[in-house]
C-alpha cells in the first residue's frame, strides 16, 4: 500500500500559545481580576513595609 504524504506547514509553538491564551482570556472574569489586582497591590505594599522595617531593625541591632 502506498502512504499518503501531506505537506503540512510546520507547527509553530507561537500559534498554539496564542490560541490557548485567547481562549483563557475569553473566560476571565474582569471584575474579579481587578479585585485581585487591588488585593495584590495592597498585600505587596504591606509586605514591603514589613521588609523595610525588618531591615531597619536588623541594621540597628548590628550597630549595637
């Protein structure tokens, strides 16, 4: 039997990634996304404040 050979263009990973990303972004709840972004920013600011305070206390204790 003879095999059929199809000349398909090579699959590009970028096109597959673009398709997957477009499907995922189509299903996003944007109001929940903005709520999450606000929480992430506030949480990051609180973490940064604790980190700066910890560095300040650490340096102050090293000088003693």
